[in-house]
C-alpha cells in the first residue's frame, strides 16, 4: 500500500532504478540527442515524477553543469518550490500541490496517455530571495524500449504575465482614477459648485495621491524583483505608525462605512524598519481586509512584542476558500480577475526578501482571517 499524501502519489523510484532509467534513455542515442537539442527547457521524468534526463537549457536554468545533483529529484524540488518540502514525501504531495499546473499536467498525461499542457505559478526561494515563476508546462508520454517516460517541457511566461498585470493596472485601475480626477477638476473649472469647492479640492488631492501610490507600488515591486530595491532604515513608533496607515487607507473607497480599530493590547514601542516599505505592506493588508468586510463591520489591527520581535496582525471576519489560501502569495494569482494578483505577492516579497520578516495567516470559520507579520525590533543587518 502506498503512502497517504495530500495529493499526488508519494512512492519514489530507488537510486538503482533511476540510474538504470538514465542509462536506458542514453542508450536511445537518436532520441537523447534530439531531446538535448531542443530550444525549450526540458527534462525527462519517470512514472514517479523523478528526473532521469535533462537538456542543457534545463541545467542552465538551474546553474548546473551536469545532471548528477538533480538525478532522481522531482521538478519542484530542483527549482526550490516553497511547497516541495512541506511534506517528507516531497514535490507533488502537499495540499498546495493540488493547485499546481505542473503536477496536474503530469498526472493527467499519465492517466490519458496523451500530451497535457497547463499553466502554473511557482514560488521559489533563491539565495534567500523570493522569486515567482509563471510557466506553461507540457507533459507527454514517450515509450523507450518498452518503458514509459514523460517529456516535461517548460515555457517561461513570467514576462507575459507581468505585462498583462501592468496593462490591467495602468489601463484599468489608474485610467479610472485619472478619469475621476479629470471629472473633479472639470467641476472646479466650471465654477458651478462654489459651496463644495474645498471638498472637490480634497477629493482631487486624494485621487492624485492614489494614482501616484499605485505607480510607486509597481516601481518598487519591479525594483524588488530584480534586486535593486534599497532599504532606508529609521526608528518608528508602533502606535503612530498604525494610526498613520489607518488614516491613509480609511479615506479610500474600500474603507467607506467600515471601521478599523487598533487593539487595546498593542504596546507603544519603537522599532527599526523602512517606514515607507512597511507602511505600504500594512496598508495593503488593511485594504485586503476592508475589501473582505461588509459595511458597518470592523477590521482589527494590532501588534504583540515577543522578546526582540514584533508581530503585527490584521483581522477581518471573512474566510478564504482553500483554493485561495493555497495560492495566495503567488505572483499572478488573484481573486479579482485576470491580470491582477499583485497585492499579497508584493507583501510577501517586500516582507521576507527586504525587511527580514515573515508573513503568515490563518483563515477559518472560528477565527476569521488573520494575517501576521513578524519582524525584528532592530533590523537584522543593523
């Protein structure tokens, strides 16, 4: 009886079997040469989803000279997928793997005996930095000397997904904000609303700020992804910091007729961080919480001091589905429609790759949804 896992079968081929499978592929010289010459990123896996052969582009992607170090490993294990080590059985066996296009393409091709192509989002950790990949993955059965293997071809579509997200943001969200600003300024120019001029000016200022903030956010994300983001440290007071974040998000549309309350147990304490980056993170969490909160309801925010660490948290009464929870921090995943999917990804990217922190969450009927960010009270490199 096989091991019970949260998704794909756990059974693995022995080292001896993997070596014999590699030799079998090499023995098919014409096939091995042809596969090795394809321009795509490719590997050959056995029935237990373990690598027995890879072309030069696959090895180059991993920064390897030879296949020896990845022989017998599964795809998610060699690219450092954050879910590959969640269970001792490895890649394909965690709850999150049920929503992975790569694993599903392999399993589907095994069942159907035909080619299967799926899109997948994979989050990895490379040199301590978060990296997000968007891939098209094709798995195709191939018979060699009576043994069935599967060719795995990866196509990196990250740039395409990034462009779609930016187009959605700049052509939809920012265009809407700009149109709203234009309307407000037109009213002021007409001079037909003297009694509400100051209110129109305030609304125009708010719309202008939203446009600038949106542009700055994506500039920061791009800088963070290419490792070009600078962290500017300063001493920040916890309560003043939370009040400032609440004030900024409360004037946003998502905050109308809703309240944000700071927990009475939150300590008034100083800590060291990049104020701008961390405030952007907390505002994003508050915005997500407000979007999940009905009118006249409350979002709670607070912090705890535990030794030399601070834990900031944001709570709302909503509950996320398991599908959303399993894919929440992936770059192009969104519950808001095609071309979105930046918010929670940016939160994790900035928190864990630049502020030395850790983000986690729980979401269930008993507690609602609580996001927690743990950071050092004194910045780690200081």
